[in-house]
């Protein structure tokens, strides 16, 4: 798992849905191999986009109703929220360039 700030069902509303800037949520699990492979990439993007995009992590085992609410069927799943609405979803491991390009289609960083 990554060093991204972790959020839970109790903080999701204030940290993600009420955020004024775009938010990327990394739905993952501690036992997930592809999640561990994706973590450094997500952390790099979080550093590159500091002040422009917020990044958080949700452990699906600790927050199953959040995973269910947003239809997370497999991990890792990255979701981009803009103005509280999910606008992009990426499932499984992807290289950094693919993630970056897909997210950049939704906003200009």
C-alpha cells in the first residue's frame, strides 16, 4: 500500500465529495500485488500535482460500503472525482503515462 493519506467512510464526504479541487482516490487492499505495484506511480503523480489534485487511499477491506457504493469490483481501482462527482475510473495496474493521460483528459494540471 502507498503512503497516501488514508480516508474512511467517515471522512470520505469531507475529503472527497466536498473538495474544491480534483481528487484521485486509490481503492486498494494490503494483500493486493497489483496495488503494491501501482502505489509508487500514484505517489509520483501526487507529488507532481501537489496543490492541484488531492490524492487519497481507501482500503476496501476496512471500508466495504464505500467500495460497494462506488462499484469497486476489483483492486486497484483509481477514481477521479471533480466537484464531488466520479468522472473517471481505471481498474487494475496501468503504466504511469496511461494513468496520467487518462486523468489529464478530464482537467488541465
